[in-house]
C-alpha cells in the first residue's frame, strides 16, 4: 500500500554533481507543498525526524501562528520534477511534451516502489505493504536535498536541511540502495 506524500525538486546546478557530493544540492520547487497537517498529528514513525528538524531549523521556521507544530509532517519524500528538467512524455502519437511538478514526480516514485515490490516478489518475499515506517527507518537510501525553501517566492516557508524536512521530505530515492534494502526487510 502506497500512502505517502511526495513533492518535486529541481536541480539548480549540474545534475551530476551528486556523484561527487554526499547529498543532492537541489532546490525544492517553488510553490511546492510541504509543512505540517492541521488535521493529523505527527505520526509515530516520523516523530524523531520531525523533532530533529524543528531543532535544526529553529531559527528559520515560519512564525508559530502560521503552522501546526504538532501536525503530521509532509512530504515524506521528493523526486525530481522541476520545469528546467522536465520528464519527456508522449502526449499523442508523434508528439512529445515536458511535464513537471508533483504530478510528474508522484507517478515516478509510485513506479519505483511498484518495481521494488516486484523485486521482492521475485525473491519469494511478500509485498512491502505500508511503506512509511520503512522510508523513515532507511533514510540513507535517499539522496538528501539540503538546499532550498518552499516559500513559493513569499516571506515564509520551510527550509531544506540535512535529514527529513517539510520542504523535501527525506530526499529523492536512490533506487540501487532501496533495491538492496528491500531484500533485507
């Protein structure tokens, strides 16, 4: 069962720099959603990551009246989806179009997790089921997005930091690491 939230990111520098760095130097996509729910409380499987974020980002958090400090943090993860590096899709026969944003990155991540379940099935293992705890227990299987803010060009937003943050979640999937890890759980 895939029940997690995703945001999109865009590359601000050469996309292959991540090969030489410990984390992605990407920016969250302007206007990308992220923050804390007014409806649902912080989930148990993300509580430590959310608490760490609030401690690290204390100086950059929006004013407290603008967000729910006890709400569930979102997104859980992110995926490349900026307009400068759009996904090329066939909109109709003979025509290609670039798509971007959360509407592009969400199906990419869903496809990755479907393939991870396929890997497990071929190894004689059951499907993963509810993956949210797995995501937070295996944050090292994601490229951490450490720069950016989801302010949409306005004065307040949440800053990307090391670890989980409400701008980019735990980061973008590292498929090779995820494929190895799903065979061990």
